[in-house]
C-alpha cells in the first residue's frame, strides 16, 4: 500500500481541501494515513485541520487532503512453516471467506514462505485465478521448519521493483499463526519497503497472539489477530485500501537520506477522538 510516496508533479497547491489548483513545479511528499478506532475499524470524517504532519520534527503545511478507497497491488504472503501444519486450510478459508473485499481493479500476487519464499502466482487482476491458485496450489505446498518472515517480507518488497508504478496502493499481507520477531536486518527491510512504496500488514490466525512487529509499525501497517479468519481478512484488506491522503512540499535536504516522518492528531482532535490511533509510515528516503 502506498502509505507514503514522493512524487514530482507540476504543482504547488493554492487550493481548498479537496479542490487543487496547481502552480510552479515542486516536489511533493505524499503521506497515506489510517485512523483506527478501539475496535480496529477505519475512521472516516476527519478533516485536514485534525492532523499534524512533522518531517524531521518540523510541522509541515498540508497542501492537499482527501479520504478515499483505492485499488491495490497486493502480495498475499502465506506462512507454510512447521507451526502452520494443520492450520493451512483455515488460512485458505480465511482468504476465501473474505475474498469479496477484493475488487476487479485490484491485482494480487500469491507467495508462500517458510525458511525460503517462493512465488505461487504472479500479479493478476483475474481474481478467480487468484482464488484457484490459493485453493489448489498453496494447499499442496510442503510445509515445515521455521519461518523467516522478515526475509520473506523483504523479498516481497523487492518483488515490486519488477512491477511498473501505477495508481494502485502497494501492500504486503502476511497470513501466519504468529507475529514477526525482531530481526537484525529490520532496518534494511523497512528501507526496502519504503523504497518499494509498500506497507506491510499481518493477519495472525491466533487471537491470543499480540502484535509488536516493528516493520509493520514503521511502514504504517496493522496486525490483526483473528477470531474469525474470514472477517479478519476482510478487515485487513479494507484497512489497506482505505485512508487519508495528504501532500506537503518536500523540505530541502540531501538526496538518499532517511528522513523521519510523524503523523498525529492535533491536541484538540486527540481530545475529541480519544480512542482513535493514527497509522502512517515513520520515514522515507529523500529523492
């Protein structure tokens, strides 16, 4: 999911919240943001004035703002490690039951991982083919051993490099029975996901598990522990496609440098929406 992208447009806005009027060529930073309530539901209805965006600690002026649902370039990444033995059918059912959340405008790539990751189906907009691949191929995979979730997420991020940039949001959804652990290569994985303009989320088939994956957090994703797998899959996909999009002018600085990004509610909005949490990626690589 493209929670954050740097784009060059012939535009600096002098415009109303959803009605841009462009002038002179500048680089704008795109920030995609999710607002989630205590029940894990996407919150709409917030305005530009409810948010603060900080780049390297400095408040930025939001020059365009909107809320929308966008099509996805989605990598479904299935865990086939030893601990998933006997659970894989539930994983497939979770996907099948929630499949109506996917739209005709989406493209889906199916991958699986344990110690290594492999591609089951390349990106396809034929959702019937995607569903058949999950039902007939993922179930037949040999699974065992330990999972290397972070390495698989990194390969998924790099998988996007062979795909042309489109209007779709880029996202990786890991379907597993346990959250990711800390990894010594975490910073490199986060950087690759930022460079891929993609967000990482987790669907955990164990309600007793808790999130805490730093890579998920730093890319603006979410961890959902499933009591009802199908419903959780729908919620995961809905989260990835829905959200607020904001733009601000790229601050001056060196190319290739990692810059810190923070999105938060204003103090007044935080009081009005006390149960709302903000998710956005925590940085980007300056172009």
